[in-house]
């Protein structure tokens, strides 16, 4: 079952994918489509039993995609990394703001279920749908009962925890970590059972077979391996000449594992014959961060550096068109920009637009910035800290913001840690913003 598979790409289908903002159960089988509307890269994807798609994004939002368009669930104060459906039509999300949030689409309301002490990177739902496990950079996993009872903490990894999965009966939890291990725990007590894998590099993601006969994992060094359960013996190596592996998804109906990596490929592993059946270059630039199959296994949904979810028929990946919108402005060659523009593209552009509206970005538009009181753009949901700040944006205040960093200048705001230490770089950025944000 050991395989080695190097970079290969099928011909690119030249016709553009149709834009469909529909629930997946409304789509015809085997159609390529994309879902647009997020204001930042799609970091997490999941599907409900009827095929409805849920997305988590760098724009701090959760998207639920319906036949009438997307419904947005705002409340996170930083990027959302994962979202999963749970019982009674609800969903749970986790993000860079350390919070786990439970959403009820019937009412449109959400509440904080709990918090870690660092970002939440992945989520898993128990088979009965009453518990959610969260993997965090605080080196723990927590199993949260949705009835509000106290969580069970799984502690023992020596580095950040990168993924988590329940056993099919919900009695056990499997975890992966940047410490290079896969570990097994009791899901009800948090007791550590055993270490299944000791890899030489950090492990980013894992999958468990529906009958718990195998476990697949992907690592920072490009390692894509399968072990048998419960023994833990390695039974397959599908390592490609790329690194790192960032995402995995499994379809029992199609008998396929999808593997996404930092170079933008989606590799398909046939779990009947245990062979690589396809290796599709999904992006012209950037990584594949998130993967999910449609419930029937006919489409693979993917998220990357683009602000849209892209989906392709699995049977036609050899002729599929790559993701659109992956040529981000911050990837523009430095010699094509002034120093001020370069500072903006690298430090600001992923969160802010220069156009009149905020476009669901992680931060408000900078249009008309100079002379504007902080916290006053009407189409952006600010933190209470910034709304109450007695601050007007000027050359002086912008200089202080990047000199000290937002966490020191406006502690408690949503702004990520971002400093520009060079005085000339700050001056050039301010000059660029003065020109680019002036209202016509």
C-alpha cells in the first residue's frame, strides 16, 4: 500500500465555473461552482446531512449558504477557523479570539459556549451531536457538552494541538499536535490512553475511518500516512513532494480521502485499492486550508487564499479550473509598488479595503480615514473598546498605532498585533493612506 506520487496536474478547463449561491442540496450533481460573499479567505468548511454548506472565514464571520443566498453570523472578534453542525439545526464555531460559539439559525442568535487561552483551530462533533471537541493552540483539547455542563480537558501535548476527532461510538478522542504525535484519550474522563504516532515533524490534521479500522494523518513535512487501528502500525505512505499538509476530508460514499497542502494541490486517495487516484492543482497561488465532500461524495469543496469557497466534481478534477481570486494584492511584486503601498499591502490589505464600503472584511474600510472618529463606520461591527475610544484618526494617531502596536495603543480592540518599527516605513504608509483614502 506504500505509494510515492510527485507533482502532476491535468489540463485546465478553460470555461469559467458558474457562480452559484445555493445550498448544496439544491445543486445538480457534478457541477462546479463557487460561493462568494466572504470578505476574507475561507478557513473552515463543513456540510450538514442535507448538503447545506457552512463556512468559517478570516473575515470573523460564519456563513450558512441557503437557496436565497448566504446568512451571516457575526460575533467573533477575530478570524473564524472552524464551524460544525450540531443537534437541532444549530452550529458551533471557533476562532482566533479563543472563543467557542453556539449559533441557532432559527433565531439568528449566538452565545459563547466557552473559551480557551489561545486560538481554536479545529472542531469535531460527537456522533450523537451533543458534544463538541475543540483543538487549541493552548496545547489542550476540551470536550464541551452543549447543555452547558463543564467541559472535559485533555492535557498532555507538548505543543499546540492541531486537530481532533471522535471515535465512531463517541467514547474516545484522537488528537494531533505540533509535537509530532497522535494521541488517544477517553472522551468522557479526559484520561490519556496511549500515543499512536511519533512523527518527526508536527502533525496538522487527521481522519478516522467510520469503522475505526484506520487513521490517516498529514504532517508539516508533507507526510501523508495511514495507520491501522487499534494496533497503530503504519500501513500506507502517500507522501508527495510538497509540504506541509493542511487539510483532509473523507467520503464514505466515494471511498476517497482528499488531502490539501500548502502548495495548492488536492490529492485524492482511493481507500478501496489504497492508491492515489488524482492530484489536482486547485490554486494558482496559495494553500488549501479547508476541505469537505458533499454528502454524496460527488463534489469536493475547498477553501484557500481566495475569499470564495470553490467546489468541483470529483470525477472531473483532471479538467477542472483552478480557484479564482488567488492573486492577492499583498503577493504583488515589491518592485511594482511604492514603499507606502507595500506596507499597506503587507500589513493592512487582508483586513481593510480602500473602497467606500467594508465588504465584510475583518476590519472596517479605510475610505475617508483621516479626521474620522474611531469606531464610526456604519457597516462594520466594532468591539466595545473601539466604539468607546476617544480617538480620531490622524497622521499622529496612525503613527502611534503602528509604532506601539494595537495591543498597546488600543488594548481590547479586534486589531491583530501589527507593528511597523521603522519610522520611515510608517511615514510612507501614512502618505500612501492619505492619498488612497481621501474622499472624492
